[in-house]
C-alpha cells in the first residue's frame, strides 16, 4: 500500500490525497491551496494540500450567487467613495459564495478522480470523522479511501458524468468514496441489500464541494451540496484580461510563485493595495526612495497614477484593480509605448494570522520575452527574487496584524491616520469590508470563534522560513536546491582532492610555485569559492532574513 506523503505542489505523490487548511501548517507545514502546472497534469491520487476552518452555519442559499464585487472610487476628492456592493436581490457579500484558490479556514481534502476531475471533500469521513487526508487513492478502483485527504478551495460547477469511478479510501476502516462523495465500498457491511442500503444512505456521504481548474490553479466553492453546486454554476471564476489597453495579448513572464506567510489576511491585502509603500519597503528592488512622490487617483476601478513633485511619471504600476475577496491586478498601463508589465495577485486567508500569497508576472512588452524564456527554463530564479521582495514585507506586516488583533485596537477609522490620496486603496478595502462583507472574514468550521488574539512571533527563523513556506512545496525550487546541494558537495570533494594532490606533490619535492603546484592551487581556490557561493545560494532556499535598518 502506498503511504501518504507531504504535499509537493506540481509533483504530488501518486495514490495520495492532500490536505489543505489552517491545521496543515501546524502538523505538516502543508500549503493551503493547490497549484497546478500547465504541463504534465497530475495523475489520479497525486498529492495536494488542504485548507481548514470550521464551517459556520450555512446561510440561506440565494436565488443566485452575488456578482463579483469590485472596490472602486471615482472622485479626486478627499473622501473616497465606493459603489454599493449588493446583488440584484439585495443580498450582501457572502464569504463562502465565492471561488477561492485557497482555504478560508476549511479543512478540505483534494484529489483527482479516475476521469481526471479535481474533487474537494471536507476532511472528515462520515463514518466516524476520521481525516480523509490520511487516506489514499485506491490503485484498483481509483476511489478515495478513508485515511487519506485532499483539499481544494475554489470550485467551479463540475458536471459529474464519471465513467471510470474513482474512489477515496479511508485507511481506518477502508470506506471508499466516489467523486460525488457517495460511498462506493463499506467493507464491514454485509453483502447484498445491507451494503446497498448503507451505500445509498445520505448520511454515509462525504461532504463534497464544487471545484474547478483555471489559470493553472484548483479552485473550490465553499458551499457544499446541490445549493452550492447551483450557486457555483452561476458564479464565474475570476477572469484575467486577455489583452492590454491596446489589444496586445498578454504572455506569462513567469510561473506562479506561491508562499505561505505568517501574516494576517487584511494587512497583506492592504499592503498589496498600497502603492505608496513600494519606494520605501522595496527600495532598490522595485522602487527607489528618491523617486517617491505624491499619488493622485483617476476615475476608474481602484486606479492610481504615480506622479513626481514636478508632475512627471514615476516608476510603478499605474493601474490597480481590486476584485474582492482575493484578486488584485496591477499593470503599467500607458506608461510605455512598447507595451505593459502586469502582476496578478491572489491573497488568500488561511487562518487568523496566516495567509497564502500567489503571484504571476505577465507582459505585452517584447523586451520581457527573453526574461520569460529564462524564468520558464529555470522558474526558481524568479522565485528567489520573489523571496527577497516578500521578505521585505513579512516582519512589518506580521506585527501590523498582531497590533490590529489587540483588544485595545480601536478599529481602522480611529486607529489609522490616512491623510494622503495614496491611502485611497486602504480606505476602499476597509469600507468594502464594513459595508458589504460583514466587517471581516467569516471563517470556516476549523477556526474557533472568538479564539485567542494573534500572537506576535519574535523568532525570525519562523517568520522568514522560506523552506517550509515555499521551497518544500515548489517542484522547481526543490529540484534546484537538490542540484545546489549536490554541487556544493561536489565542490567540497574537488577541493579535498586538490588539497591532497597538492600535499602529495609537495611531499615528492615539487616546488611550491611550479606550474603543477600553481594549477592545483587554482583548482583548490576555485573549488572553495564555488562551494562558498553554492552554500550561500542554498541558504536562500531555506532562510532569508530581512532587516530594513541594514538596507
């Protein structure tokens, strides 16, 4: 029997479902969303991660899901205004009635059935609540066997017409479940009518959520059952612009970069909506302190223009579009006649104090074609760059989240001072949360209501733990790290061999400055330098601290 393994995004183990959720980080440091590669789709049973949160009482299902909300402001006044964010039937934004590429505090098990369709169940067997994520994919029936789990967060309505039945098998008692959640096998049941009756009972069904695959990600709709499927069928997945404002088609400069962060959802999303921090927090990488200037808004969907004191353009994204709850699109629209550069973000709430950041770089400017070839040839190069950019935010955003989680914090209206127009994005987001989204996240069933406030983490080795936050889950970086380790070991062997050979040559009377001795000294020096450089590179895959006072 194949045993479950930790989730490896893009290269999961076969015959293993995957857990995604808030509890995953505590137990196995598993990611809270699924990342799919455009090539070589995983086979049935390949491993993924799950998201956790205790599902709140399901709200009454509306006639149709509310349309995706868009935070907007359309004035140049000091007061930022937002459009009403209600559906035609008057319903408000409901956190579970949206597509997520991550978890929102739900423990889910995500797996691929025999037809190649992604499935997402709640990580609890209906028999006796054993975690399905500890199960496996049966190699014969292709069902999910209890004792192994997979989790998915955003779901598209999937028409279940499965010819090849795939089953999840529960390891504890061997129950097997098909893609729709109905039990396919109960080993302890008597054959014939008793087994048929047991398998036909609705009480024996695993709780299945609608799922979908888009943009290289697996999504889940967090309302189960027929009502959830009906709502998901009417709600489109987040869409990406097909072309820039000139009609030129976007191309991918990079693959997805995915990282789990010890940062609360709201500070992370606010940070993404705040163009004013770029020239200071990311000075020398994205922005520059001497190029920072006032920012004025233009009419449009969450749109900013950066201006220097003399009115000239400044580096940065001109157009920012926020589509709650998770999506942010930034582009350099109109800043160059040669084309544009854009960054797509999904900021996903995993649990209080924990988020997942997913980013993708796109362009229409031909000068990025060569860079795209490099990043697709060796994706880890861009991932290491993103590691540094993320590290510049982590400590600040982590403590910002713990400060705002304090019982003494008066709330954003009194706790924030927002005098500039560059703060407009934060105001838009906060007003949307207050007036449309019920004041905050409606966490799922695995998050205890009214739990302890988020505690500040002072151990920087945990805050900046790049290995467990990204590398171990990324097939590109994991493979690159293995090559770097092998190279460092090889360089050490070469240095040792050169040193021993040099000692032997000198022992035989060779002159210290003879051509042979000098050649060996060069080999020794090169090997030691290579090993030192590779050890430093290795550390970037594992731990990357950042102190702004040092830069």
